C-alpha cells in the first residue's frame, strides 16, 4: 500500500492566511456595528483577492495533483498539466531506475545552449530528441559537433556532480569528528585540480577511524564525476519553443521560473523521466517526506545540483 501526498491548500506559514483573515473580519465586524456598508464589504473583497485567490488555486492543485509513494515506485497524477512540459497526466518510475535528480532549469539551459551552438542546422525548438543519433539523422549535424558540446558541458556539469563528493565528505566529518580546521584545510586544497581526487582524501583522512564502507562510497562519488551526465538531458518533454515564447511576454518570467523550479527524476540514459511540476506546491514537510523516501529506497542517486540546493531539498543546516 502506497502513501499518498497532495499539494497543501494553505502555505507553510499559516500566518499569511490567519493575519489578513483576522484583520479583515475585525474591520467587517466594525462595519456591521457602525452600520457602514463600505466598511463591511471592502475587507471581504480584499479577502477574496488575498489570500482568497492563492488558496483557491492551491485547492485546485490539492484536488487535481497527487503523489503516490509505493515500496517499488513513485506514481504521479497531475491533471493540471503544464503549457511548457508535455509530460503525461499520469507518470510513474521505479525507485531503482532513478539515477539522477535535478531541477528542470538545468535541462532547459543545457538544451538552449545546444540549440544556440547548432543554429545553422535549424533544429526545431519543438524537438524532443537531442541525442547524437537523432540530430545526425534528422538535421545532418556532424557527430564531432555534438561530441564537442558534450565535452564542454561535461566540464560544467562536473561542478554539480562534484557536489555529491562534498556532501559525502560532510557526512564523514560529522560522523568521525574531524576538526573544523582540518575540514577547512581539505576544502581549500580540493580547489586545486591535482588534489581533487580520492587518493588525496583517503590520505588526509587516515588519522581518523573512517570505516571502509564510507571510503568506498566516497570513491564511488569520484567515479560518478567521470560518468556521462549529459545524456539524461537530451531526451526531453519540454517544449522549448513555448518556453522561449512565454519568457518573452511581460510577466512570463514568473511562469518560466516555476517551470525551472520543477524537480526531475531521470534514468541514466534519460529514457525514463518523471517531471514533478508541482513539487514545490507541497508543504515543506511533504517535500521532505517525498525526497527522503526516494533516497531511502535508492541511496545511489546522484543529485545534479549545488550544495545549497541539495541542503534546501533535505532542509539541512
């Protein structure tokens, strides 16, 4: 039996609803006492706009969006959908198949950069398969062009992939009481390319009783840095043409910002993906419940995000 989680009707900070509601009702009550129709009606109109409208839209999300966490998979029902992402209304993915978790803005930015690099090939912004094979067959893009882009992107994405190493290091520091000064010295040394490797860290930590299991996990994180983390982005359900069009409108940036902030679960080759478009409409407690349960089922997931994004996801200090 799975656990069902829905977007919250009220914001995490209930005061955003309680305070304006209390103030407006007090004013309306005063209007009744003094028999002044304007004083009665005006605060009720204000309530209808705020917090009335936000609560109404969150009520719709609560009704039409549902996250189901099963022992073997995550199942998403989203009947509100998105103008920009062509994900089906019902999505599911096995916990074991989730290799990467990242914010959708990362996928969008990488594909926009790719389209910009390959302008002369007139690739349709409605394309959803940016793999080497498809771009070569459909648009005549030479393989070396895509390989060059993948290589450049890999260097950029390493900054994010390396986050997993730093997160694991923080766990080791806490678990084995590594002094703060030593941790700072190690962090400073890791900024040098020749020191950013597993062997250096193993030698620096030899004076502490770090278990073999933790060292092996640290070694695995370094292996992940060398993995191809461009491939999962190349198969997409994002309509980039619509994304660009909406972002050019006045006020469109707020719409695209919500899209960028969606969470994506992807398999290693990107063939399987789940787009959590309303993940941040869950309460903070529910977001943590979803992401922690996913992590518990599959601790080998790589989080392609900055350390601060990761800490915010898990609400770490």
